[in-house]
């Protein structure tokens, strides 16, 4: 509920559909326009990312700050990871 109030005040919107990375489920844009920073949905911190489309910085942020599994974000399953390790 409090998150919705903050989102309403800041006029945040989800990343456009053309941004394919799964990491975008954790980030929004202020005023709906992509810039060089995205806002974390979990802690409302601005996180810089490359306008070239690289999401490495965003992935590292959610891993470091929120303990999100990067393999899951990259679309890898446990079965795929286990096969790769053998």
C-alpha cells in the first residue's frame, strides 16, 4: 500500500515492452521516460545503467542489494545450470 502511494507521487511506470531483459521486472522509470537511471521497485533507489541497453549494472545491483539469483534473471533453470556444471 505504501509502495503504491510512493509510486503515485513519483509517477513511476514500468519499463517499455521493447526492453527484453528480465531484470526490468525489478525497475521502473520516473515519469515513464527511460533515462540513464532506473528506480528499483524494492527500495526506490536510483540505479544508473548504460543507455546502450546493457543491464549488467542493474543485475549486479539486485544481486548485491536484494540477493536476487542472477541465473534466474538470465533465464537459466536449475536443470540447465546443473548440466553445465557436469
